[in-house]
């Protein structure tokens, strides 16, 4: 059991040191390569959506639970991306 844990720590340590220059994209589970333009586009879309939900709530005062849930979700998403 100890050898398994030691081997697992070594693998995790190697993965922490992995970057695009060292590791090929084939080692990625999703074959995902980070793209700044795509991430900026999604950030802009989610920001516009957040402002739209806040504006809708501000003008209509309807859907409080939905608006709070959407604002919390988008806030959590932004905090994980940054």
C-alpha cells in the first residue's frame, strides 16, 4: 500500500510540473488548450448576462430567488476563473 501512495505522489508531482511546453496535449483528459480569446469572450458574455439579470430585477422586482441564484452562480464562476 505504501508503494502505491508513493507512486501516486510522484505522479501528482509530475502533473503539477506539466505545462504546454513539456507535456503534449495528448496527456490532457479533454484535449483542451487554454485560449485567451475564447475565455475573454465567455467572460464578456457572462458579464453581460449578469448585468441583464440585475437590470431585470431592478426594473421589475420579480424573480428574486432566480436572480440571487444567477448572481451567486456567476460570481462563483468569475472567482474560479481568475
